[in-house]
C-alpha cells in the first residue's frame, strides 16, 4: 500500500468520525428540542379540568389548591396522574380518586367522597364501612347519631347501632347515642331522652324487651331504664318535687 493510499484511508476514517459526531449532535439537539417543547406549559398547557362524582363536602377551592401545589400542574405531558391521585386522596372528605389525562388538554378526575353515617367519640366520623376518618364536621347538615368506644371496636359499634335501630324502628324510636364503655357494657340514649342500660350481654333480647313494654310507659316521665336483668327491668323516673323513684318491674 502506497503512502497516498494510507493518507486516503485516514482521511476517510476521520470523515466518518466527523459525520458520526454530527449525527449524534443533531440527534441530541432534536431530543432536547422535543423535551423543551413538551415541558413548556405554553406549548402543551393543561387548560381543562373535569371533576365527576357526587360531591356534598369536597369544595372546588380545595381541589384547585391541591392541584396548584403540584410543580407540573399546568403541563399535559409532564403531569404525573399518580401524584394527582395521591394529593387528592389526602383531602379529608375524599375516600377514593381516579385520575386520567385526555388529549389534548384535559385532566379528568372521578371522586368518591366519604359517606358519613355517625359521629365517633365526639372528635371524628364513621363512614359506611365503620372506618374512622377526620374531616370538618361543620359541613355535615344532617342529623347523625353519636357513637363511642375503643377505636378498634368502631366497626362493631356501628354494626350494633344498626341492629338496635332496626328493632327500635318498630316503635318509631331512634338512637341519638350509643356507647361501649371500657367494661364492654352498652348504653343507648334515645331521641326522647330515655337512657337504656343494656349491659354486656344479650343486648338484642334486652332491647326487644324494652320495645314490648314501651307502650305501657310514660316516656316523658322516664329518665332511664336498666335492662341488665334476666327477665325484668328497673325504671328510673325523672325527678319530681325533689324525689327520684326507682321501680323494678317484671315487664
């Protein structure tokens, strides 16, 4: 091989290297340009928000503030729907969220609110499943029974409330509070103000015993009824002329 041939080979090699580098630079520039375009809120803005699902307690302002806190909230391509879901499910009245993006500029959010059924320990709320959650209670306008007990017994307390309320409904009676104390004894307060002491066991039979004798009572005169007996019950009458009288009946 002559010197001239070697020089031609070297020249061809370096020309190939230069061409390859030029291709790489061009590719890098193209990738950068595309990334800059999709990252630019002006070129790929998120301009529409669709929120579906029945809402009684979650406010528009809360949703807007939560979304605005996300760094990529206004960009269609860079917004992470999993982050949106995580942020919105931290709102107190939100139970579950589904989020998806719809081309070219819409964010679709399906919300499921907590379905509140009772107040819990005067500080929190219970949902339909007996799960405890904390949320602004002043937004609740409907009447709610007040339930109390150990937190780990919340589901059982709600189940008992439903069982007892079903029995009492036969006499158009309603429960305003149900308590399970530290000794595992149950106590009910009715809307009429009557307190029912049910004790630890046989609470359904005891509440049925009360329902059976209720028509013979004078509710306005009754303070409490102690049903912690095998067959009978004790009535505590409201104070009249400074005296409180306890009667025991075999019902």
